[in-house]
C-alpha cells in the first residue's frame, strides 16, 4: 500500500503537468482563446512609424492587395483570407513561434479606407481583444506609415503578465511587416516588377 500512494501522486502530477502544457500551447497558438470578460486590463501597442519613399497610393496598394485581391503564393504561409468584401475582409494570420516549431493563428477583420487607413480587429487569438490601425500620411518624400493599437487581457495581473508576453511578439511581428511593406513599396516606386 505504501507504494500505491507515491504512484498516485506521480500520476496526478503528470496529469496536471500535461494539462498545464496543453493549456499553455492552446493559449500560445490561439487554439484555446480565453475571453472571460473579468479583470480586463488594456495596454498600448506601438506606436511604430516608418518613412517610405513611395506615394501613399502605392503603399496602400502594397498593404491592401493581398487582402482585397489574390493573395500571392509567397504570402500564403502567413495569410489566408476567409471572407472578402469590397472594403472589409476576415482573414487568418499565421505567425511562427517557439523557433518555428509552433504557429500562432489569429483571425481578424481588416477594414480598408483608401488611401489613408487600414484597421484591424481581433476576432480570435491569444488574447481577448486587439484593435490596430495603419494610418498613411503623405509627406514631401513619400509616405509616413504610423501603426498603433490597443490590447486587452482578462484575469487581472496574470492576464497582464500574459499580455506583456504576447505584446512583445506581436509588436516584433508588426515591425517585420512594416519593414517588408517599405521594401516592397519602394521597389515598386523605383519601377520594380510586382
């Protein structure tokens, strides 16, 4: 009988560890979104700004094209448009995490107000609420693209801690997207092929 108790404790420990791991993976990949509406706290995302040596219309086209038109083959590992309208889409975004071993999937609405604004609203993801915007301003040398957003998390301090983890990766992903947008818009403005 004395050997049975340590065995039960070990089995319970393994079960709890497995449940915790599954819960963590579910949160990270957004397969198990948590939106309980209790203890909601908000944090700012950005701002991030990038100067682009290309006309505002061209920058807007670079951002909106994969959503409103055909998604290029090169972007299909990052973007899947589920529903497409004339100025609003519902899209899945795929972001590699954990060294590429996992993929976070977010579902967002994306609204287009040509040629100056693109708004994103999270429908499903690793946190309950995110709203973001890209605002494009004409400048003497091209376009200034400004990004900012707001993230909401539940469950007071634990949710706030989780939001900080998610926000760091989120903002890093946005920075990489802004860099890619700048490179493509400037390439097109210099006469590069699509």
